[in-house]
C-alpha cells in the first residue's frame, strides 16, 4: 500500500479501491534533546502511517522529513527547518499532483506541532482549487483524548518528553541514547506566558518534560492507541460526504 513501491499502472486501481484516498505523513528534522535522534518526528510519522495504511488499505505517500521547526533556534545542532511558506507551497503542490493521480480524499497526518498552521493554509488552498477534493489535517498528539493525555502529561509545551521517548523506545530504539535519559528532564516554563517563545528561551537542553520516565512498554501501548485511533478517523473519513453538494465556484442562485 506504499505509493513509492507501486507502479503508475498499479496506482489508479489502488486509489480507486481506497475510495480515492491517500495518506500523506509529515514530520520534521530537529533537535530532540541530548537523548533522541533528530528524525524523531518523521520516524514516528512513517511508522504510524505505515501501520494505518496496512490496516485500512489506503495508499501512503512518502513521508516528508522536513517541517516548520524555526522555533527550535540555532542553539543546538541538527535542526533543518523550512519557512512556513515553503511548507505551505510544497504540500499544496504535492496535493495538486495527488489530485491528478486520482486522489479525492487526502489525509495529512502531522507529527510536528508547529507544522499545524502551514498545513492548515495548504488545506485551504487545495480545497479552494479542487472543488471535489476533501483534505484533512490529523495531528498525531491529539488523535483522541487518550492520546492527548499521555502526550501532555508532563507539560503543555512538551518536546522530547516521556511520550516521544517511550514511542521511540518501542518503535525505533536506535533513536534513543539511554545513557542520557536520567539527566535529560527539563520542566515546562511556559505556563501563564502571553508570548510564544522559541525553545532556546524555554528549555536548557531542548527538552520539555520527563524522558527519564520513559519505557518501551508504555511506548508499545501508546503506539497501539495511536494506530487504533488514527484508523478510526480514517474509516470515518472514508464514509464522509460534504453536508451540502454546492459547488465552490457557483453562486447560491445556481
């Protein structure tokens, strides 16, 4: 079910069988403290969407490994950030090309918090241009209430925390430096602030949360929840139709 492994002759049939749907995973490459690899976000996006694609038979596009990570600053090495407008335009163009391959339901699955605004802009542009295309942005940390709770348990501004570290211990243990876990904890300093500050002004080491509490057992359970809850949303989307059939391009008198 992976777009990159299918030929041009095979894709139309797979897309049609999936009710003209496709999944686009989007992550980021950025510092994740002294204990996690910089690819954590896109590695999670890839694992999560592969599992969901296999369960739902919806083709999965190649995972986008770069995102809008400007807030991580240049204090720590490893962050590769793109401007918001770059991400907007890239996702818009990817969406355009999927449309011409037959996709009419595009599920954008995002694993990096500050991709949210650019992805919403890309969604607005795609649905305004393609009258019969439905686009959804699904953010991995808020797929359901139970998923939200474990992500936000150790901070509202969490990053490289218990949740992310546990998920990597379970799904990609090569991403974790266990020898740094006990000293990586750093608390959330953002409560009550009026402004949104970059990470260099809110964290000592790029972490917000308690990765020392992470375990592979928790990560396996939490990843299973994420797959289940993402698949539930995808299945709902597969049956959804617009509440009204009115064209974007016609007046109310048509």
